[in-house]
C-alpha cells in the first residue's frame, strides 16, 4: 500500500460517516467528491437506497449526502467505496 492510501485510510477509516458532494450519476451508481483529489468515492446502486430506485431518483448532482466508508480499492482507480443507505 502506498503512502497516499495510508493517509486516506487514516483520515477516513472504515465505518466513519462523511459528507460528500455528488459529482456524477451512472446506471450502476454514483460518484462523490470528498475533497481529497485524486481520490473519489463510489456508491454502487445497491448502496444508495433500501429499495430499487432509478437514476432519476438519485440525489441531485452538486448536492451533499452523508455516506459511510465501506472499503477502498487500494489500486490505481483511487476509489473509496461508500454506502448512503447504511448511514444511521
């Protein structure tokens, strides 16, 4: 694991709740900005809502959402995997 990843893992440990800006919608999920370029958060469609939703029901681009850190890609994708539906 490189030093950049260690900084992210220390700052955003698994299970922590973050506030992030919605960047983009895709049919398979959403991308969020946590202000730590080049890292980006990814929310799979299955982690957006308890029930099945369409892309038109996703939180709006440029809005802010709370999410919980689930895991990290630990590769060149520089993705932090998060869930919106698991925020308590």
